[in-house]
C-alpha cells in the first residue's frame, strides 16, 4: 500500500479504516466459534489489503483467561 504520510495520519485521525472488535467470554468459546470469528477477522484484513485500505480487527477474550488477538495492516 502506498500512501502519503499526511493522508495516513488523516485516515487514522478520522478512523477511516476497517475496524472490528469481537468480544467473547472464555467460558462460551468453542473451537467452532473461534474458527468462525478468526475466519471473519482474516477476511476483513484481506479485503482491506485488496482495496489498499488500513485495518484493525481484534478478538478480546474475557473471563477466566483473558487475552486479545489483534490483526492490523500497515504501510510498507
């Protein structure tokens, strides 16, 4: 992705990028649910890359074993 620094900063300030936050309780997770959520998040990142867009997608797991999984695109 090629973008001018001023345009990049403007997109970040205006939150003009693909964003998604999924939150699930640890006790409610199943392999199928994790697979479906992960597939959706990866799909969104791939769509952003295809359209020369930025993306920030995240899965937050709450409860007994909290964790966050984040996928982001950046300029290269």
